[in-house]
C-alpha cells in the first residue's frame, strides 16, 4: 500500500511538469475538442510503459463535436483500440513528433525517484526499521531542577564547567529562570571578566556565582561605578577583592546604599573613618545584611548586659561578629561568663572573642579547671589564665599547658558529666 501511494505521488509530480512539452503552442488556437484531446493525452508520452509500472489500462475519453463522451476505445465488436487511434490525424502527427523528441525531464525525474521521501507519515515500516529510529529527548516545558536543561543549554553547561552548583542556585528565588534566559557569550562573559579584574580568583568564580547568580543580570556600568565608589573611600584593590569574595552580594548594592551603611556603623559605634573601614573589611557582610539585628544587639549589650557605650565600641571593633550574633546565645554566654565564672565587664571587653566560642566548650574547660583547682581568671593573682587561652587553644595544648594534665584525664572527666 505504501509503495502504491509513493508511485502515485511521483506520477502526479511528473504530470504537473509535462503539459507544456506535450502540447505544442500552435494547437492551442484550434477547436475546443482538439485542444481538450491534446491536453488529455499529451502527458502520456512522458509516462513509463504500462508493462513497467501500470497494472491497469489507461483509457481516454474521445470528445465528439457535440460534446458527448463514449467509452474510450470501444468498438462495435467489443474490442479496445489504443488511445492514439482515436485522435484526429493532425493531433496524431503532432503527438508523434513530440514523442520522438528526447525527453530529458522525464529521464531526470526517473533518476530522482529513489530520492523522493515518503509521501505519507502513515507509511508502514518494519519492526527492524522502527528499532533503528533514534528520537531526541524532548526539552521539558517546566521542571523543578536545572539538571533537565543542562544538555540543551550551552550556558548551563559552561557554568557547570566553571564550578557553579546548579542544585544550590535553583534554591534561590527565580535564579534558575534567570540562568535559562542568559547567553554565555553575550551576557555572562563580560561579568566574569569584570569579577576577575576586581580580584576574584578563577577558582572562586564558581562558588561566587553559586552564592550570587543575580550579578549576571546586573548592568556592567553600574558594577564599575560601585567599585569606583569603594576606591574613592580609600579601599585598596586587595581589600575590595577580599570584601567582594567574602560578601558576594556586596556589588548588588547601589552607591547610595553602600554610603548609608558605612555612615550607620560610623555613627552608631562612634568610630573614625579608618576604624569603620577596618570594621567592614574584616566583616564585609555588615554592608549587605539587615540592620535590625545589629540595632537589637547593640541595645542588648547596653541595656541587658550592662556594657558602657565605649565598651560596646571596643567589643564591636575587636569582634564584629557580635553585632550579628544570636541574641539568645549572646545573653547565655554572658550569663555564664559573668555570673558563674565571675568575669567582670572590663575583662570581657578586653577579650570579647570569648563570645564567639561555643558555650559548651567554655563550660567543659572551666569545670575541669575548677576540678583541678586551677580556675584562676584574675590577672592580679598567680596562675592566671586568660580568657583567650581558655577558649582558643586545642584540647591537647590546653590540657598540657593550662590544666597541667593529660588529655586522657580530661576525657575521663567529661565522661563523668
């Protein structure tokens, strides 16, 4: 069935290209009957013989002068005559001449028949041919993961090669949709070159973009303006590189917002310009985080913990993380240091890094020293132990140099707690 449909399609194509060759121009002005006969049979000269491809007989309708039509080629004796015998003699002569001409078009068409694709999408194929068909995977219209698009997106593939963690990026609001709309050469390459010029190392680009993919949609001129502002505030190139690497969202802030943040810490803590600059270099996320937790911690230190303004200034400058620490943790640590261990405010101001230590670590070491009779934190007394030594030294060093005991003794003591 498929072969028959393909042959019919080829004959139709052949017949559409043949009328001009089959019907001479000088016959067009004759009677309608003759012209119709020419138009009806001239293409037969271009068709292959009936023995090759036609399983049936082609019959023609002879037009009478009155316009009636009788069965083609039918004689009184019931025999069939050839279509050519029914034509008027002038037409026979012209057709004969046409048939003697070399038919180049037909030859070319015969040669190209094997190259014609199937005419119908419903053509039946064998199981062997069906197994050999390889279908490309469809791109999902929507997906909850960027993994489904990596094989179809050159941009995503190159970002993965840079070290971008797409599983983390897609957790950020609308970040996945953003990456799918960007062109690597047009949109992303210029941002990568900018970051490298700022000072972000090649091996840090993947981690940087994983944390802040939104920078890829920023205007390059705006980014350059923000870097120029930091330089105008006397931040060095290495300092800017450190700040941008440790606080990836920094360059998303406008110049006005950055200026307001610097002014806030300078005024609230009573710091000089140089001290403010040193503060944000050590903890650049102060410029990108929310200010409400900072304001609350400053009030906690002053009202609930009882520190003076100058003491708060020293604590914040030495240990900026206190400004963003959990209020609950800050109060619990202070309560144990001040009320249980008896550390006064001025000593806590001198060693504010103790607030960054885990409370459990402080408790275990203080209780071990108390058990050994060596819990002495007054610098005016012998065998003084500073808060810095209490929390910063590794367990082995703490046991041998501070507690004057072995690590095994310390471990046995912890098991008794």
